C-alpha cells in the first residue's frame, strides 16, 4: 500500500509539472492530452493492480499485474523511440532541403553580382 501511495504521489508531481509546461505553452494541446491520459491511466493501473492480477490469472498468464504493466511500459517506450526516430529522420530530410535551397539562392545571388 505504501508503494502505491508513493507511486501515485510521484505521478501527481509529473501531472503538476505537465500542467506547468502547458501554462508556459511549452507543449501543445495534443501533447498535453496525451501525457495527461498516460499518467492518469498509470494512476488507475496502480490503484487497480490487484484486479489486474486477478484478470491475468483468469486469462491464464503466470505473471503478476506489475510485470504486465512493466511489459506494457517497455512496449510503449519502444514505440515512442520509434516515433522519435521517424520524426528525426523527417527533420533531417527537411533540414537538407532547406540547406540546399539556401545554397542555391546564394549561388544565384553570387552569379547576379558577378554579372553586374
């Protein structure tokens, strides 16, 4: 029970920090809603850990609810890393395009100066 209280307190700190970031407009509405939902689901999972244990036993799994939640967390982390990698690749492509356009524009300006 003490572990659950500590975990909920830590998540409450994360939610408080999330709200501060939203007020400072450092994250957009969609990010705020995603992370708020994520942390609230975390609190629900912590509160109902015994019911999750029972459900897993009923479904025939040998692990405990906390193990199941850890597996889900690892899967979520891998997904977020994959999504970050895709976003970085997209930004890299866009940066290359922008750099190329700037270089071409500078080359045109240099040619125009030479012709004058």
